[in-house]
C-alpha cells in the first residue's frame, strides 16, 4: 500500500453499487444451464467467459488502486459477504442438478457432456474453491462449514488444513509444498504438490492432536468430516446420475483442482523468505507474494490477486484487502486468467517471470549471492 492510494470510506464501501461488480460470478450459474440445454458450440462458453472475457475486461477497465478503509466493519461489508454465502447453495444445485440432467439429455453427445463438465470444473475451481478460501479464513462456524461444503464438492477438503496450518505458516520456505520453486515448471509442480499437500495437511492435523495427547484416529480429526462429506457427495452423484454421474463428478473435480493449483503456482513462484540461520526465517511480508491490481479479474476472484496483503494480514475479508505498488510488492504483468494460461507453457512462463524474480532478488536481497539452495528448496527446514 502506498501513500497515494485513494481510500474508500466505510459509508461508500457499504453501498450495494460498490459490491455489485463482485456479483458478476453469479452469471456463470444460468450460463451453465444454458450451455447444458443448448449443447453444441455453447458448451465452450463457460471456460471462454471465465478465462478470456475477464482477461479482455482487464485490458479495458485497467487497474484498481483504491484501498478500503480498514475501519470498515462486517456490517459495512454485508453485500460483499452475501455473494460468498449465496454461491454455495447455487453451486450445489447447479452441480448436482446437471449431474441428474446431463446423463438423461438425449441432445448431448458424449463429447459434449465431457466438455460441459470441463466448464463446470472451471467455475467450481475458479469461483467455488476461491470462495471456500474466503470462507475458511473466517471465525464464524457457519461460514467455515460452507467453505468445507465447497471443497467437498471438488473432493479437495484437505485444502483447508493444508492452507491454514501449513501454507500460511511456512509460505516461501522449503516446508510449504505449494510455493513453486524458481525454474520449476507447472508440469513438475503439479504432481509434486498433489502428493505433498495431502501429506502435509494430514501430518499437521495429526501433530495438533498429538499436542493434546490424542491419536490421529480421534473423531475430532477433521479428516473424518472431510471423508464423510466427500463420500456422501459421491453417493449423491451416483443416485442422481448413475455411474455416468460419478465419472462426470470426478472429472469436474479434477478440473477444479487443476485450476486451484495453477493459481497456487503463480501466487508465490520463485519468491522465498530469507533464512536467518538455525532454522529461522524472516516474517512474512507483502513482498513474499505476487500482487495484481487488475480490476476485472479481481471482481471475478474477489480480490484474491491482492495476495500480498492476504498473506501479510490473513484475517482481512476480501473487500478490505489492500493493494501495493511496485515499491512494496512484486507485480504480475497480467491478471490470474492470463497468467494461469501462460503457466501451462513453461518456456513462455519462464520468459515472462524469471526476469521478474531476478529483479525482485536484486531489490530485496542484494546481500544473497548464492541462490542455489533457495532455487532447489534445500535451505534448512523452518523450526
């Protein structure tokens, strides 16, 4: 955050017109039903709108450098919070409604059904998991449960444990599986993080229980809740859509997880916290996450791209996340939709991002001359 950023007063922030752009994601719900009922070329609309329309809008509407007044209360943020709550039942009805409808839709061929659920996975990952991320960070039990429900719909419930207990604590250190190493292509990152994140999540919960002299088999272990919720939704998919429904459910979940981990990949690529010796690392600062102020994609992603501030102050709700200038946090050249597409082409990604990582190192850590241990994640594990 810089001194010249305009400040939005709480009274202005509370206006429904201020929150309205963040409700654009709800348009994906009727669009999904339209695609399913029409079939044909329309099945391409979900990924096209999510990836390309908001990327084009970013170029038209530009950056948003305003920051909300940090004195804003939850009452001031009502209209922003409401969209994350409304999305949960709408996604549930749409996902499982389509699992009932599509296997019975004679106008849809096999390829159309598969590609339609590719689009469904794009929005359950891009929107659904992102909203679950916002909800899991809240203290309110209802919000946290709704966050769990969204994760169960994509069979990635352990993300809550991994994110809250591992990622936020160990980000930009070798103990964080989802901090992408410098020069690590997404195709190497993805299988690594799928394996390591579930292990680290389970071990983090196991260690918490051990500190209470409890075994991992104690029913307070949230993994039991994760497994029950996910198993229940798989059974529901079977009841509604038969084995075709189960396969389509699994497919959309795999697409959603891929979308999530693409975002995880770009958020901290090549950024590391300085090792201070004896397993100690510097505190997390805004410059340990990539920041993006692109207005339209932040509407779609409820300010997730203000990631520098999210890690600096994880308890802030999305409307009051602050944005930073290039003097305080590294900046992505484009919003997440463009950057995730670039990440799927490692040579292009390295061409765009590696010079920015080197510039970041020169700016913040000129005293470090040997970056090899940081590049390989071989600096000492944090205590």
